[in-house]
C-alpha cells in the first residue's frame, strides 16, 4: 500500500519557502505578460532560460502548447 502524502508538511518544508514562492511569482508574471489564463492549455515558454540570463520580457517569451513546452529539450 502506498504511503499517504503529508501535504501540510510538504507545503511547510518546500512549497511555502520564500524561494519557491518567488519562483511561482515569476512564472505567474510570465503568464500574465502573454495574456494566458488558467486552463487554456498554453504555456509561457522562455526562449532563453531564466537561469541562463533570460528574463520575463516580452521579447524572451512566447506562447506554446503545453505538450510542446514539456517536450522541449533543455540544456
């Protein structure tokens, strides 16, 4: 039998940390910049990754399908 997840503990130790809240805020800003809404099946794709110096500027963002964004190879 699978072990039940402790969601409260998971939030307190990971999802609720300042770093993760900041990352979530950056993702939401990128979606708003492109006019994407929840459940539309689209993702905000960064042409140049944030970790590689890319930002959330419109010139670095593009709308793609969720399938295409998740299958994109990251180096």
